[in-house]
C-alpha cells in the first residue's frame, strides 16, 4: 500500500487547487518567474538560465521578470520539484535522472549506460521519445518546454578507476535514478543517493568515495580538489528538462506565452551550443590545476566496462518499460556491444 505522508497530502491538496500559489504572480506587474537550479551560474545550465532571463525580459519589454536562483540557494534536488508543483517557483531545469520521485520512471531510460554514442544520438532521442514523455508530466502539474544537453559523464574517486574491479566496495554518489543505482552495483560499487549540493562536503569528509558527473560541475563545485583521479569513461549522459508549472504557463496571457516560447527556443539553442566547449574548457582547467589525474581508458578497458554494464539494460527494462527502451534504442541508434 502506498504511504500517504502529511507532506504528500498537502502537496496533493495544493495540486487539486490547481497550484493556486502560482496565480497571484499573474495579477502583479510585472509577472515574476522564479527559476531555481542547483548548479553554479558559470555552467551550461547556469548560462542558459541567464540567457533565458535576458531574452524574456527584453522581448516582454519588462512585463515578465525572471529571477534566477542558482546553486540550490532556494531548494535542493527533490525539494525543487515539489516547490514547482506547489507554485513556490515557476521554472526549473532538473536532470532527467531526478524525475523518478515524480513517478515518471520512463525518464530513467536516459540513464542506461552507453546508450548514446554521441550528442546527435542523444538529441534525436529527446526530439522523439522526449517529446512523448513531456505529456506524462502534465498530470503532475508540470509542462515540459525543452531539453538541455550537458554532455557525457566522467567518473572519479581517490584511486585510479581503470578496470571494473577498481570499483569494488567504493561508495559512489548518484542522482536518484534507479538505473544509476543498478549501474553502480553492476560495477561492484555501493551507490548512495545524495543531493547535488551535498556532494562536495560528502567527498571531502569521506561519506562517499567517488562520483560520476560532468567536467563543468566538477570544476565549478571544486570536486577535482577532493578527488585525485578522474576517468573519461563517457558511460552516461547528463541532460536537463526545462519545465514550468503548468497552471502558471496556461494562465499567462497569450502574447506573454508567445514571448516565453520564443525565448525558450533561443535559450535552448544557446545552452545546447555551449555545453560541449564549456565542459572541454572545464576539463582543461582541472588538468591544469594538477590536483586530479585525468585518465582516458584503453579500448580494452572501455569494452570491459561495457560488458559489465549491459546487464543493467536488461534488468531495468521492466522498471522503465519495454516500449520506452525500444523507442530509445531506435532513436539513439543503439547497438549492443559484442
Ligand atoms: C547532479 O546532481 O549531479 C546533476 O544533476 C547536477 C546538475 O544539475 O547538473
């Protein structure tokens, strides 16, 4: 039986009222959009949010004001989704690996190891399957606006991670996705779900031994200062969904909604265009710091990781749904390694 906690009850009641907390903003001039996120301003997502703010404010001629709150200043990973549903904030761009708690497990398909071979393969998947998945958010009071790409995951610890055996017994921080949990277990590690804002401290104090992530986050959160070894494994992919409180969006006057849509389109093009270079630059800065060794796996090592991780696809199909996995394989052009 599903447990109904008081918090959940409150959330359901607020949702039933149609996210009324979102509405008073519409009566004010200007309309205020609070955009909360968990990363630093100087990252692809941080810069995308800032560009969105500039475009919306300029094109609405000041009728919409966008307030960007970076670095989990307002809410952590899980809390921000609840805040969006309640209308305490209007916009977010969480990683797709954090949608499980909303009950949209299909999003975890994006975490299947080695699913995407390149950015084009990822983009094709968001353009097709991603669009369908947006419809599943609507009953949660959320409207999906766009997908923002942030490149491939790298892996870190205080010991070299070359072979699968190197992971044995390591406590590895993950986002809340069950696919990521299965991935770490398949490598022999012990996964630990943790909010992004707690990661640096947890690595520094040894609560966890390692993590996966992208170079722009490793650099801006100073992860490389508390992790001696980084492996460029590219085993996973980090992407965000730009989402908005649905009642708020639907309640906007048509002309302001059009302004928002056009700003979203252009900010998305911008965020997607800078991600690769931002991550490459961050990696160069990490290398230049001399604090962390950056290792590129050999073909044989990469193949060993792939072999160890493929069972995760099979084991997670029942959770994510076969139709979703099939659609992702088709869109991504996935071919299982021999
Ligand atoms: C993480 O929690 O590692 C990422 O989702 C953070 C982010 O938003 O880039």
